[in-house]
C-alpha cells in the first residue's frame, strides 16, 4: 500500500520537480522520471484536497 503524503509535502515536491524540469538540463530519461514523480505529486495533492473538502462538508452539515 502506498504511503499517504500530506498536501504540503506533495506540493513542495511538485514545486521542486517543476523547477528541475524548467531548468532543462535533464536527460530525457531523467525528465520522464521527474514527470512521473510530478504526476504522483499532483494526484496526492488532489486526494488531500478532496479529503479536506469532504471533511469541511461534513463539519458544515453538523448542527
């Protein structure tokens, strides 16, 4: 089972990936690996945001 990563950690990692890719000094293989890592970070961020949205909705419904 994959380790759950918090939003801030995933976002920071995504920012680092983007920075490295923007420099343009990676080989094709390195770029592909970084892209895959970035897509995983995007997925982790989306999941964390979705979980937060669900929790906020649940808390808002409590009277």
